[in-house]
């Protein structure tokens, strides 16, 4: 299997069955991601080196405005797209097989988990994986310790309070918090 075909399969939302070629290829990508993240997380790197390693991890260039404080963890990396002026704080976990898009100007706090895979509910399908993307809009602020589950869109300018679990889409210009995250207020644009 080739990367293009694998990503096309995942981005279509099709399941990845435990006895499939896609499942085996996913494990190959996981091993590559571990090699890169161990290197990234294992010692100090300049901002330029971090960008280069993160670009290698995702398989596409990240903008020179991208900033990140390692460590960062992923079990794929190749289905993550990062906008300009994005900041990712330390100890984040990105399970990106289902696709993660982080829009321009977004801030990702410490220990954020973005999970894009579910397992089958039926016991005989428990090893199978069901991908669904996470899309984070522009100028979003995700607080420390947030978990975002598969299939979620967080709208532009939204804020997710620390420690929240996001189980439903977050409209633009909205503050949410809690477990599960609920609307706290609307953000009024500066007049």
C-alpha cells in the first residue's frame, strides 16, 4: 500500500479492519512516527530543527511561523495539516489517522489529546478502527488537558476551557468547557 492510497482510504471514513493491508500499513507508519518523535523528543532542538522534524513527521512543510514545545506524540503524523502561526505546547498527543487540521493562529495547550479513531463496539469488531477527522478552525485556543474525540469541528475563534472533553462540534466564536464540553458564552468581536 502507498501513503496516498492509505490516506485516501482513511479520509473517506472507511473502516480499517484488523486483517487488512491498510491495518498493516498503519503499523509501518506508526513505527516511522515513533522513530521521528523519539528523535524530536530526545534532546534540545532549535526552532528550525523542530520545524524540520515536524515537517518530516507530517510529510509536508510547516510554515516558518510554526512553534512547538516538545515532547509531542503521534502514532501516524502523515494525516496532520498545520496552518500558519500555530503554537503547540508540550506533551500533546495527536492520533491523526482520521485527519487533523489545525487552522492559522491556533493555540494548543499542554497535554491536549486529539483522537481521530474509534474501535468497533461489537466485540468481534473491537480490533477494527473507524476514522473521523478533527478540524480546528482559525484562531482557536484549546486549553491544557483537553481531549477532542473523533469527528469534531471547532469553529474559528472558539475557546475550549482547560480539562474539557469535546464530544460535539463547537460553533465559531464560542467558549466551551466541562465534561462533556458545553457552551459557556459567545465571544463578541471587538467593535
